[in-house]
C-alpha cells in the first residue's frame, strides 16, 4: 500500500500566479521567507489529506464528476491579509460563489469518502493565497505587514477548473486538473 499526501485547490490564471510568485520572491529576498514557494499560488478548497494510491482512480473519477457539475468560479483578489503573527497572503474576497463551492465540495468529500475539511474541524473557510508563512519570523512579519497591509492589488478572473495537488516529498505540485462545465 502506497500513500500520498494531496490537497484540493483553485489555481489562478498564469499571469496572476506570476505576480504572486514575484511577491513570494520579494519575501524571500527581503524577509528571508521562502517556504511559500513549496506550492504554486492557490486557494485551498480542501486541506491536505492522505490517500492510498490504489484508490486514486476513485478519487479522480469522483472529482471529475463533481467538477463537471460546477460552473467556472469568479474570483476577486483585493489587497493583502494576514494570519498574525506569521502568515501574509493575497486576499480573495469571500464571494457567495466561492463560499458555496467550498461548502459543496467539503460536504461531498465528507459524505463520499469521510474526508474532513477545515470547517468540520471548526475552522471557518478563510480563502487566501499565501505569499509568506512558517519561516517568516515574528519581527519580519511585523516589518512586512507594515509595508503590505495597505498595499493595493486587484485582480478579477474566473477559474475554469479544480486542481488536485500532490506532495512529492519536497514540494506540492499539480497532479491533475478537473475542468468545470
């Protein structure tokens, strides 16, 4: 039996990923925080979970069927946010479409596979695109947050697919994408 770690996310378009990666690079250079490079820029929809690779076709087929019943999701990124004292992120607005999509997928994964998401762990859904975390020291957080808390950033786009990411023992990478209808 071989098990892998996965998580489910929405990835912004390439041009938005490039901007997010430039911001991550800024944090690496000026605040010695590079752990955010361990995954592509994304909005987590379902947190990391362990999955038996022999059962992977079941998960893939299920995500494919789920995605085919969803419409592309409009996303608005507006400025920056923080989970004090270590995380700074690009702030996606909690639109009704994004909240409903996350709730529907979480409910579906729980009822079908018994997968528990953040909301079942009593953590509210807090969409974010991380640009600095874990290795951002408290003092560097304080300095960086002074710079980023009022920094403007605005993007509007539609995400046409759900993405399953896999951990390759070093970083998270895209495993498979599931297009919406």
